């Protein structure tokens, strides 16, 4: 099962960054019993941490184990590292859920090449069934492209720009997705940061919390912050 890609492709230590110096430092930190370790994952491409992927696994496996109706969707998929983990869990559990991914594939970040082709390559290399790809802006793909029922959703559409503009994007995602979520469905929000819960951490995309607070005011769903090491995220469960 290759450890759910936590140590193997496509979630692996970038060998160019597997520094002997960092290995030496980590040995010293363990000897001193500091409780800390320097990570070597290339998170500029993975866009997630080991801790986050462990959270993804447990939340999706739980949704499948409790037979929550609906498919799996990811809004903002980039090259598909998180999506590959979702598909891996679907296949290992023998679930008939379909994975739908939504992206323009136009934002390269630090990746050089065709983002959509890299997504497909990652799935092929991992021996996974290809997801249902919805290419385009959310206002083009979500109205007609979302499954009728959604059991698990991952929203990761941060762009590091104006928080108010990001808030608008998140509000649109909530408006389209919320009615499709079935009872017990889980929705994970990448970059959700609450200083009261997380302390003084880097808030990359504050528009996520701004949108959640506005859209879910008066609704029964409650947000739960998750530990993700250097990246923040949280989830809510549809009531």
C-alpha cells in the first residue's frame, strides 16, 4: 500500500533536498529530545504535509466506513497529489465512489510544465484510476459538474492574493457545494486558520475563514481545526 504516499511517490522526499546536513541536524534534535525535526518534503510542489495527508486518510476512510452517500470532490487540485491519496483510499477500501477534480490547471506555482498532464501522469505512475476532470473556472464547472451527492470534499483554491477576492471564490464554492453535501459528509478547508486555535501562525489565505464565518453564520455546522504542521487546515461535517 506504499504508506499512502507518505514516503513513496508521488509524496516523497525530493532527493535533491535530502541533505546530509539536515539528517545530521535531525539526529542532534532527537538526541536532545527536543520533540522537533526538520522536514525535507518539497512542499512547494506537494502542497501538503505528512500530517495533513494522515488527516485526509482518516477522514475519507471514516466517510466510506460509515456509508455516507455521495462521491468525492476536490476543488483546486493542481497536479493531484492530494487527489491521488483520495483515489488510493477509494480503491483500497473497495468503494464505488467516484473522484471528481476541478481546476483551471493554469496556475503553475513553481511547477514547470503542463499541470493537467502531470496530474494524469501521477495517477498513472501510482497505478490509480484517473479521476473525472472538470477543467475551467469554478463558475463554468461547478453549476453543472458537481455530483448530485457529495460525501467528501476538499477545497484548496488559495492563491495568496487579496483576501476579499479569495473570500468571494470560497463563498461561491460553498454556495454550489453545500446543497450537494449529504448528512455526515466531510468538507476539508485548506488554509483555514483560526489564531485562537492555532496561535500565531502564518495565515496564507485569510479569505477561507472570512468566507466560512459569513456563509455558515446561523447554520449548524461547526469548524474543527486540524494540525497540519506548517500548513493549516480544518473540516466541518454536514448536519
